[in-house]
C-alpha cells in the first residue's frame, strides 16, 4: 500500500512539474489586454481609433496585430473606399514591457463614413518569438475586443 501511495504521489508531482515548466502567459490567456477604445476624426474627417493596451504577461511583447470592422449609422458594414476589404488590419511594432500600458492609434483610411467600430486583438508576439492568437474561447472576449460608437 505504501509503494502504491508513493507511486501516485510521484506521478502527481511529475505531472505538476511538467505542467509548470510548460506553462507560459501565451498559452492560457493573452499577453495583452485592451483596456479602452476611443474614436476621433483627423483634420480631414477620417476615423482614428485609439486603443489603450496593457501588457499583462511576464515577457515583453515586441509586436501585435489588430483587426477592425466598421459600420455606418444604418448598420451596414463598410468596405475600404467602398469596394475594398470589410476588415482593416493594423500592426504595432514597438516593444511593450510587462505591466506597461500604451495608447496606440491607427487611421482607418477608406472608412470615412464609420459610425460604429469594433477592434479586436488578432495576435501578439513576445520577445522570444512565441506567438499568441485570438481564437476559440477568446473570440468576443472583452479583454481583446472593444466596440465604440460615435
């Protein structure tokens, strides 16, 4: 009976060590969180999104990408310049240290009649090149998606 208990305890200990050694902030939850989204228009009326993002991981994040969708006041999805993509893709490539918060801006050229905008964190890459992408249970998660209306 003692040897069986030791075997079970050893198995639990080994599993704990393996899981702890394999865990990373890029496996479970995302390394970044959106804490705020605001909108403005530049001097010629083009929408500008302002995303406040915080690095909640233990590693520096060297870049991340976002996707943005826009709708007019009638609720119709907008295409860039009226005939392009329904989704704007943006990238930010300045390192964000653990615990640091930044406000990042993108100008949505071609989506001039936007009334409502939804911005989603698409992916992030750490300084050691581990990539995390939004998908599965994270789609629509308020930590990674924000919506704002003018």
